[in-house]
């Protein structure tokens, strides 16, 4: 059963409930835009472009292509770590790491951008909140190769502690699968962030829809 947190929902960030992060190498360049559209058709309303191997010009060109799709489905587009490119592409937000510039600095320069911050500890979560983040991801909750560099899985107890420690929407990230969504929400997570479980699925549209059904379906 979904655990609702009224003051968080009132911030108008319900589109973050299922936060999908791209991985061109996993999807395949030829199928990239098609896969994104299928996820959007399935109800995903927040998409982060996280393609660290691209040059700034190539990242901007890709973001402009994806923006056409997110606009079509009334979804929000985030760019990993590059607020300048997010602004140039007309994206809705930027996602920072703990080593990036502070959220407050982005807010000062790009006041229209929604700012997310990746965190890996209670201290990091509180700092992100203090520095003006709009939401955070907390990871890794479960074992996952993409977050192996951040150490052993955090587990559900730290997720609960972080969710209680900040007044920001907290998105559980790392090893998320469909059957794990309810237990993350029970610990106070606002939503989930994920990569592989949707992109690796046989039917991206259907699997995305199954995720969004945890939050009322594709009307989020």
C-alpha cells in the first residue's frame, strides 16, 4: 500500500513518482528515442538524460530531440549535471551529484529549473535540502552494478531514516524492481528512480505502466 506524505505531494512534484534515467548503451542508439516514447506512453512523467560519454554539443542535440517527446506526453525532462545544457534545451530540471555545484547556485543562475540531487547518506540528504534541492535520490537501496562504486546496498532502514530526516521528496534508487516498490514506499519514499528494470524489459510500455499503477496509473 502506498504511503502518502501530504506536505510532499503538495509541492506539485507528483510527476517524480517514477523517475526514469536513460542509458543509451543499454537501450541501443537506434532504439533510444523509440524506447523513451514507449516509456512515456506507459505513464512515465519524469525522464533524466544521463549520458556522460557525450560531448556538450551532442548532449544538447540529444536533449532537444528528447524534449519533443516529453512535451508530447506532458512529461518533465531532466539533464544530468549540466544546468547550462538543460536551460538551452528547454528542459525542466537538472540532476546534480554530491560533488556538483550547490543546488542554490543553480537556482540563482537558472531559477526556472527543478533541481534534484543524488545522495548516499543522511548527512548528504540534509545538506542537499539545506542547499535548496527540490528533491533527492537516495542510493543504493539494493545491490546493483550501476551503483557498485558507492559501496554495499543501503537497505530499507536507511531509506526510512532519510525519508524522515528531510522534508524533500526522496526517490529510492538502486536495484529497484517492480516487486520492491511497495516496500520502498512503506519506508517513506516518495517514489522510485530506476534504469535497468524498465529498459531491459521485454515490453517497455507495459512495464512502465505497471510501475505507474503504484501511483494511480498514467495520469500522474
